[in-house]
């Protein structure tokens, strides 16, 4: 009786060893640079995030921002857990030895969410999007300072021109002295800055973490942070959570699922291309802002916003051109290891 048991045990140990070896080999392999694939993931994420943004703006009329933050992350766990279940071992995918990094990324991300959701309450979709265009420019700067990515004079010049374009877009709001407008501007710029910081933290985590691990930890931690805001309604009546009706519930679920899928695609995009390459494609958001803003909310776009957008997009295209021309080699700066499934 003992021989079959021992044989079975040896076979199980051998299978475990084989699986561990294959997993380690998979983890040790670097993802080949594929900017086109990275850009594709980025573009898909922008559409999903704008579906989320439209739902947020709609829901913000009756639902407090803190409840929206919680709902966005709570319902985002539906597609995230589905992807993890499809990928295999959920316990392994959720494991990390960089808890502090994930918590910091969640804090930064939630801060960006709060600022962004607040901005949607005070400004139109095209205006918030226009200000958000400063975020990719900030990423180029932060990528050079924090990630030590090589950024030469051409891209620095493009960043400078891009910021001029942002100022042109903001010109209708500057000097108005309107308190509501100023709150929206401050919140929008806060969202852009913390969003850029979040992109950098994602890039750093991608060095050793799976995409699914990053997204799961961010979503769970963000949902917990959002839930912790519930008692604030006892102190600040404007933050008191509401019992959503059917329409509000559908909006909350939509923003969560769209945001969850968008987060998966965004995180995956940074595995195949550098932060400074991916960032300029945020400019596609203006297309969604004009379409969604006009159809859903009747938002109109000023000539200043269109002119500024043209300047910023031109600077972004120049950045991409320089990336392609000089054949940026990510192998020399280290690439992120990734599993076969996000």
C-alpha cells in the first residue's frame, strides 16, 4: 500500500516542481517591445474611460463623489476577477511582496479620481479633457526624473509646445474670477497631476508585478478607501451617501465595469511601450469628449479649445515621430516581466 502512495506523492511533487519551473521561466522572460500593441491597448482604454467619465458626470448630479469613487472601484472588480479567473491561479495572481507600492498607487489613484470626478461636476467634458491633456506632458517630465528614461531636447521642446497649447485651451477660463470655474480648474489640474504620478507608479510596479496583480490591488484598495469615506457624510451633508434609484444604479455599475476593463488595458499598454511613448495618445480623448459631451450633455467646444488641442496633438505626434526615428531600445533600460494573461 505504501508503494502506490509514495509513487503518487513523487508524481505530485514532480508536477509541482515542473509547474513552478515553468512559472519562473515565464516570469523571467521579458516582454518584447511592441509600441503598436501598447498604443492599441491605450486607445481602447481611452474609449472605456470616457464611457466611465460620462457615467460619472451624469451620476454626479445626484450621487456624492465619495460614493461614486467607491462604486467605480467596487463594480470594477467584476471584470477584473473574471480576467483573473480566466488566467488561472487566482491566489498566485493576487500574491505580491510590494504591498506598500500598491497602497501608494491606490492613494495616488483615488486622489486623482476625486479631483477628476469633482471637475466633471463643475465643468464640461471637453474642458476637463483639455486640462487633462497636461497629464501626458507631465508624464514625460516625471519619466525622465523618476524612471530615468532618456528624454532628449526634441521631446523636451514638444512638451514645452504642448503646455503652450494647454494654456490656449484654458484661456476662456482665465481671469474670469468665477469661484465655480476656479474650483473646476483646480480639481482638473489636480487630477492631471496625480494621474501622471499614477502612471509612473504603474510603470514602476510593472517591473516585477503582473498586470492583473496591479489592477486587483488598486481596485480593492481604492474600494476600501472609498468605503472609509462613508462616515464623512455624518459631518458633511453634501457627502452623505444616497440610496440609488434604478438609473443611478445602472450608471454606477456601468462606470465600474468600464473603468475596470479600461484599467486592465491601460496597465497592459505600459508593458509594451514606454510611458513617454504611450502618454501622448491621451489626446484621442478630445474626440470622445466632443462626441459624448455634445450628444449627452449638449456641451459646445470653443475655438480656443480646438486651437489648443491642435497644438497639443501636434506636439504629441512629434514625440511619437522622434520615438520611431531614433529606434528607442527598451532592452537597454529594462523591460517589465509579464505573464501571458493580464
